[in-house]
C-alpha cells in the first residue's frame, strides 16, 4: 500500500497545506487576525548600538528595551551585550527607551548598587516599519544618573524570557498540537498563551552535558518524547527550545543566542550539544553563527551539533506560499530558496572545530522525505562542511520516532564528536 504523501509534488503538498489552512480558518482561526500578526512580525524594526563601560565594576552588561506607553516605560526585553559591548533588539514600530547596567551578581536583576545608564535623559527612540536604528553609544561610568523627570517603569517582559531554564515535564499543558499550530499562524497569541521558552526537564546538574533540542515548523518539545526515553540521562540533561514557528527565523535565533548566553553566565557549563529537526536546523545554524560572533571562545563550549531532515537550501513550496498565498507566514520568507536569511547562512562557513553531523531522509521512489527535497537537505557546500552524513529511509517527522535513528543519535552523543 502506498503511504500518503508519496508521489506528490512539492506544489501539491503546498496546496494541501493551503487546504489545511482553510480548515483551520473554518474551525475558528480569524483570517484578519492571522494577517494582522503576520504583518506585525514582518514590520518589526531593529534597535542596535554599543555600551561603553568605564566603571570599575565587573560583570555582564544587561541592556533593557522599554516600550513607551503613553509616557510610561514598559519593559519588554533585556539582552546581554556582547564582549565588545554591542547589542541588537527586534523592536515593534513606535517609541522605545534603552537602558543598561552591569550585572555584578549575575542574577539578571538590577540592584541599586550596580552601575548603569540610559540613553538620553532618558529619551525615546523612534523606530519605523522595518527600520534599522543605530543608537548613540551609552557609557556606564557609575550609578544611574537621576532622570530629568521622575519615571516609574512597568515590567511586562514576555513570558518566554522568564522561561529560560524553567523546569517542566513533557506533559506540560503548554506542549500541545493546538499550540504548535497556533505558533505557526498566530505567533503573538502563542507567546501569550503557550509562552515558549528554553525549558529543562530537571534542575541544572553540572556533571551532565546539556543536549538542546530544537523543533521545526508546527512542532514542539513532545516531538522528541520517544528519543528522550532512550537518552542516557545519567550523562546528559535534555533542554528544549519552544518557539512560535511563524516568526522570522532571525528573531528565533536571536532569542536562542541570548538564552544560551544567560544560562552560560549562570551555570558556567563547559559543553553544549545541539540536536535540531527540520526548520529547527536553520535556527540552529543561525544560532551557531551568532553565538560565535558574540564571543569566538564559545566554539570551545559548543561541542556537537546534529541537524535532522533540515531544509538547508530552502523549500520551493515556501516560494509558492510567498507568491500566491493571500496571507504570508513570516517564516516562509526565510525558508524560500534564495532568501536573504538563507544566503547569509550559506555564505558563512561552518567552523572546523565544531563537529556537525548531517542527518537526511528519503522515501522509496522519491527524491525527498515527504517534505524536504534531498538536494535541500544536503547542498554540496554543506556536505563538505559536515563531519559525517547519515541517510535514513524514513518520512520527515517519523524519523524522530525511528529506533534506528535513536540508536545512531545516541551513538553520536556518546562519542561527542
């Protein structure tokens, strides 16, 4: 009997996805709301700059971005500046404030004795649709100066930032197929309802190597359930990135880079392994690039990366979606062959000192795994960069439940190279 999906062209699969989209709509998804959230994600701007420290205090520099809400600074995000003081935020169009402080005790919270400063008096910074705004350098020389007018900030940090290192089980009610789908079509609703984050199954243990699992489109942590059952948890501790797969992939890899950097500051782990499936492989490659740009010494921490059935060369169905769909999911723009995002990843060369294992899959009689073409899973340049390539006769997502795949993945993790 022929399995569903075999013999279909990529275009027919895209049309099938479109029908599913209409089905979700009929089930209650609001087309105007989906369109609104897609437009918002596409119109995010960028705020970037540099922090100069002349204070004698030592510690990571935390940069805060506040949204101006009728004159009240509302904290939306905080990130750690790079080794040279650089920072970069995605920003909703509108007015923002920027502040920074030295996190002397590394608790992620500003203490009165920790030195800091803000941009201006503080002053707002206007960001337009898709605009990149470079902020003048902010110098931290001592305690925060007294503002020209009294301000009382409000903390409304998105839950995903508070969920970095949160301990959960794979039965957590946030990990549902409904929420996985919500993350594709309504990413901002996902951030409110499912939250997202970088989750642990157990409290951090310094004698175990973290293995970070990254899901793909319309996925989530439970897709790794069967493999985690086989994982040697005497030696490894599983971590899970959980994100709305409809957002632009640079936004996701920015979050992952910041989340891992915070955990590194807190726990000082010496090794980190990454296992990524499908579109998650693009997120992982982007993360590796940014993590090393933040600090080249991070190559000593990032000890192993494995990508599984990932569209490294893009998917033509995404192009059809971008060209013909009445509503374009933002992440489709990044997975489209030839996209600016993919060009940036493909022009970058994988560092030789970090082992990268490339897992690909195919179906009998087909040149793909039911979703991603082989030529996209393993472009020639990336084949030459990979430490080793593994091929499975399996469907795109079913690979994750394949016992032969489990045995191979566990062997790679055990060898650590």
